[in-house]
């Protein structure tokens, strides 16, 4: 059975894009990702996600670029992720329903979720959203004991140097430097 709703989390390496919800209802005045309903009986949730992206941001999305994350059973909502180039501009196509699309760093997004200023799916499923999209090197830092045991990045005193942390973040999972 197909879901009733979709949500698309739009992000890049530095953070995510969200819009302030103006439309009246229980989620008014909360920050949201692209969201909408699966309209036609034969429309897949992935097609609905692409359609909603175009309707709400002006972005024409290739279906393969939308990656399924999970279904939020409380709202029967399939959640997708869409990675964009950092300079990608999102249009405000529904000015009576939502504010401008704004960029939020990972820390700002986490604070918004903690302060319950986002739509409920972001709050309830924060880990299911953040884990697959936030760069691994920016996710929770290992505990100090784990750092002491990592001789690869040790500066001789059992601590990672700032340079080694930056170098680790500047390397992709495949080991290629981004610099």
C-alpha cells in the first residue's frame, strides 16, 4: 500500500534547506522540508516527491537522485533525501503557504529540532534523518578515551590535532581528498 504523504530533505555537505510554514493548520509556524501528498492513485511516492520538489522549489529532480530514507508511520509519510550543490538556489513558489527557503548549518538544524521548531517528522525521526545525510566526520565526536587510542592522528600526547581532524573531514569515504 502506498503512503499518503512524502517529505524531501534537501541538503548539501554544510547543512540543509528548510522553509517556514505559513499555511494554517497544526504545523503552522514550524520549519519544514518539501512535503506534500501522493495525489493520483497510480502515482508512486518517488514521483510525488519529484513533483512536490518542482512545485515547492522550482527544482526539476531526476528520480534516481531521490533516495528513500524511511516511512513515518504516524503520518504515513515516505521520507526521501536529495543532495544538491551548495550554490543551488531554491525558488519560493508558494508564497501564501511558506516562507523563503533558508540554509541551516547542521548545528542550527539540531538546535531547531531540540527546540521543537520543525515539523514533527524532523523531531521524531531526527537520527533517521541526520545519520545518512550529515558527513560522518561532523557527526558526534568519539569519546576522549577513543581518541587516545587512535595513534593514526595522535600528536604524541594522546589527542588529535586540529589539523588531523580537518584532514579527516576533507577526505571522502573513498579516501580521495576534497582539496
